[in-house]
C-alpha cells in the first residue's frame, strides 16, 4: 500500500508499506487497520479527504472528519480479489486535499473524477 503526500515536508520518508494478509481479509478490515495505525496523514483543521484506489478503480473515500470510510464497492470484498496477475494487491490512498468528501464520493459513485 502507499499514499500520496499532503505537503512537501511529508515527502521526507517513503509511505509505501507491505503487509502479508490472508486473501479472504475484508477490504473494510484492512482499511480500518490502516486508519487505526495512522497510516494516513492528518491535516490541521481536520478536513483531509482521501480516495482509496485498487485494481485500477476507486474503492472508497476516507475523510478525516468522517467516523467511517464510505465504500464504492462492497466493504466485505476479500482483499485477494483485488490482486493483479498474481503480484498481490496494491492499494493507493490519493490525497484529495480538503475537498468536500461528500461531493468527492458522489462524483466517484457517478463514475466521474472529482475536481481537485
């Protein structure tokens, strides 16, 4: 997994991590674990929006101001189903600045890339 940076100073250390998980682990469990580990940077003011992507598509929106992520796919989806050509699963959290996460989610659900 990896995440994009929130600011130039956030690039000091790499963000990429590798986890070994059972293929049947639910996507929501993986995301909950990463959030609990503070994998995503928090923003002063509490309004960071992240788009989780995997297997070439958006999977969820995670927002600092939300108690729970909102999924664009079934959150019980086994993580192994997102594997690409036997190389494992790659998840990327794309920082979407402080854009309204409700709007970001609505745009993604409609199949559109939200404005950045």
